[in-house]
């Protein structure tokens, strides 16, 4: 059914696995569309999202998405104005609980994906980083609206403003993840947690998720529109182009502030 990911069900638990291991599960526009569809169409009581080893998700495929090799399939959607991206909208507004099983690097939008989960279980091999700054960009809405909830405003600002990548044990210490387990115990642990959630009354679980969103989250649609407006501006800067070029050329960037 999908090309860049798989969707399987184990009882009442749905498992979404990103499957572009040769690109460290970096995202193309097709991957985003498939992820959105899998989240919106699931009938599972709980979802587990993971990646094919060796990575969870390296964020956007820079060569494809930022290198000009691909365009969004629905170009006309831009006429609707700045808004939350569809995959983020699906994840942030679903009433289905989501567990992220972070098996390796979760950086860039890969970290956003982990942040959009309700619970995060990390392998000892996991690492986390908000790398948007290094491409001359701002993070997606979850990095702004949820990271500080988990780790506090100061640590969130540090991660967002430096592009620091932290290992699993540091992520546990600061509250970014709920637990760290040996790599071969990751999926059994995440599935066990998801199965415990799925065994509970589904309407009550969904109400709890909606209540947490109402109590703690910002207006995702408003924040998403702000992010897209700023991304639209930042994509036009020389610093963004330099961030992409330096990454592809494997050299330190030289940012000019323009």
C-alpha cells in the first residue's frame, strides 16, 4: 500500500515503520503524504511509530526536498495560505494515542515526529537534535509548542538555538523521553506500553488525550501558520542556501545574516 513506510496491526495496536534505511529514513514529500494517510486512516486504538534501523528519522531528505529535486504533489495547496503541514496536522490532532519507539537518530523533522507522540521510548542508540537552525530555518510547530513542555524553556531554547544533538541518556535526564532501554528491547517495550493503553476503554483514553491537548498545547493551526510564514521567508535567504550547500559539501557553513 505504501512505498516509504509500512503499516501493520498487532491486535489493537498499529505499527508505522519508516522504511528508507538507505537514506536514514529521511522524508520526501511522498513519505509525508504516506505518514499522514496512515495516521488518518488507522482504526487501531494505539499507534507505535518507529524507523527501520539504523535510524528513526533524519528529517527532510536534504538532497530531494531542499535541493530542488522534488516538488510537493499538491502545489495548489499553497493558495490556501500558510497553515500547519498536513502530516503534522494529522499527528497533532488525532485522538489515537501515539508511542514513538526511537531506535536511532531522531533529528530535524525526525525529532518533531518524536515530539508529536504522547510517549517516547528510546533505544540506547537513539539521539535527538533540532537541526533546523543549521539550515537557516525555524523548527516546525512541535519544536516550538511542545519541546519546552518536556524539557523546560531554557533547555528547549538551547537545543533550538544551537542545533545540539544529545544522546539517549541525556534525553532521559532532561525529560525528553520517558525511558531508555537496550536496543533489542525497544520494540517489545514500546509494543507492551501501547498494548496496555489499547486495553483500556477507548473513549476514555481518547477523552484524556483531548483533555491534555486542551490543557497544555497551543493553537496548533495558528502556530503552524506562523511557522509556514516564517519558513517561506527563510527559504529565500542566502543563509538557508549556504546551510544546504555546506551540508551537501560536508564543510562548515559561513552564515552572513542575509
